C-alpha cells in the first residue's frame, strides 16, 4: 500500500510501473470511478462506457462473487483466541516508550 506524502504525492509500486510502462516524469491520468480512483497509465485512454454497460459489468461481477461464496471461497473461520488481546498490544507499545 502506498502512502500519500504531505505534498499529496504517491509512489507507484515498481512492479506496476514496470508492467504499465510508467517511467520517471511520465504523466498519468486520475479518474474518479465511484468509490475508487482509477489510474490511467501513459498512452492509454479510459474507455467510455455507457450506464447500461457499467451495470452489466457490475451484475456480472456480483454473479461471480456470489458463485465464489456459494463454493465456500470466503474468508474462512475467524480465530476465537489469538493468544493476545488488543489491550496487550496497547500495553506492549507503551512499554517501549
């Protein structure tokens, strides 16, 4: 996960930069996409899609997710006892000071 600096700069992970040809000094486009931000690499354009196309893509993704959940591909059981509590972590962090 990348951090945003005080100047609102973001570092592109090397693997992604190599994959999409993002070099130092390259200009990338940022596009609002609902609750997320889409980064458009240099030399590429965001595809303009109609509302109907976007809804169809959303419905298809929802169907795939429901199929995965039905097959049991969920996060799995959550541990009930990790051997530590949140308070343990807080106390340990304060002891180091």
